[in-house]
């Protein structure tokens, strides 16, 4: 079970200190949401921030590209220090070449799916990925409420993984707090992106520990 604090929820005037706080708190991954103002209506940050943070941290950098033209960003983010790069299945015909390019750069390969998109669209790519990110809110803004209707997608992603004996992780992102993390763990998720719930806590270490304990207990009780 991996807890991945999401930098999108951090104080933007203190990104370096907040990222270090997340690492000290026990977050194994740092989730970095990259928004282009086109694929989603918001704009976040780019490779320069990743490059700045990389020497300060040992944590795994989980870069999520919510972008219409990720092909122009793969090299810059790989060079900046991303460990994993995720693109969206909604990009259609581009997906196969994007996944191949990420792998060729020596990075972990992630594929994301938005709430309205049928889970069947990811099925052709399952053997090519290290991570399947099930968005549990409509992407573009932090602090949204969890969409309960996404739980069957998590269950299906986990079922395919078991049936096909594939190693990809099932990651969830959006409205993840202690209660919704438990629901996702029961459905089969093993990687939990959480922004507001973790960065909003004064004692982030206790919050990370609590979330990890909750999801581990749910997974072991299945």
C-alpha cells in the first residue's frame, strides 16, 4: 500500500518545504498533477518545479500529465527527474505511442482514466503499463468530492489484474480521505493519492500513518 501526497494541495508559496514535509511524513510517492489549461481548465506547474525539487528529495516522483499534447512534455519531465509518467486513455490514437515513449525513457508507465470514460478503454493497454490511475473525481481542480460511481472501475481493474496475473498498480486520485481510501482499498486499489486530506493536517505524519493503517487493514480483510 502506497500513500502519495498530492502537491497540488500544498501551499504554492512553499512548494519545496511542503514537498519535504510530505517526505518526512512518510509519503512514499509525491504525486505531481500537471495541467495545461486545455485538457483540463486549470494550469498547475511544469518541469522546472520538478527539476527544482528533485535534488531535495529521495521520494518517488509520480507525474500525472493532464495535458492534450503530452508528447512534447515526456522528455522534459523525464530529464527533470520524474520516476513515473502517466498519460490519459482519453487521448485515443496517441496512447500506444505515448506509453512506448515513456518506457523508452526508462520511466514507469502510467495510464489514467476519467470518471465518464468506460473502463473497457484501458483493457488493450494493460500489458504495457506499470500503473492504472482511476480518477475518482473529474480532473482539473483539487478539493472535489469523491465520485462513488467510480468504485466498480477499481473493482474491474483489480479483477483484470488478478485474472491476467499482471503487475500494474491500481492508483486512485480525487477526494481521497480516510473514509474514501478505505472504500477504494476494499475495491482493490493499492496506491492512494491524497491532497487536501493530508496537506490540510497539522500533523501530516500522523495522517499518513492513519491512512496507511486504514487501507492496509481493508486490503487484508478482503
